[in-house]
C-alpha cells in the first residue's frame, strides 16, 4: 500500500453525543437528544435541563470534570465532582492533590466505572459503533433509544 492509499483510508468521523444518566445498577434512566460531537458535555446538560429549575435538588449526582460549573448553576447538595489538580504557577510550583483527595477521586472513579459499563453496554449493538449512512431526520435518537431499551431489558 502506498502513502496516498493509506491517507485515504484514515478518514475522520462525524461523532455524536448524548447525555446519559444511569444508576450504579447500570440501568439507564435518562437519554438525552443526539447532538454533534463538537458540543461540550456541560452545554448539552444545560440545554436538556435548564438551570432555572431544581432538577438535582433531591438526587445524588456524580459527574466527571466535563461538568465543572454544575455546582454553581444547579441547586443540589449531593452533586459530586472529582478534585481537579491545581495549575502549576510561580506562586504554587509544587502542585498536586493531597492523599485524601486522591482517595476520594479513586472512590468516585470506581463508581463511574459502573456507569461507563452501562454506556458501553449500549454500544454492544453495533449500529451505534459502525458507520451509519441513513439520512432520515432524528433517526439517531430512535436508534440510541432502542439500544438503551434493549440494554435495560437485558438487565432484567
């Protein structure tokens, strides 16, 4: 294979994103609309759940660092974010997390692994992973909803 053929084989993909909320039992509770992959995760959350209402007031919410502004925009006492390592600067040259913060991040990561397994369980259905060439409007929403329903059904 020559260099031109190799370059043509490595085409970029148009990715898609959804907001997925699951339990630690890997049951998918909420599946948001499909957006293009260049949208930020926190922007998707704000379009799905407006910060004006108290969506997460009574829930225990665990998010990753892609949702950094959630504590300031949303009300809720049980919104948990991992600790972010501080930036290195002239004033603070020895940056790092304390042992307590590392232990908390490790515990959150173990719970997040279960959530990622639920999302990966939907991807067992190859229509979400392989190239899909259908041009029907909003068909991606129908496909991912069907895959989420099949995943939840397989847990029962």
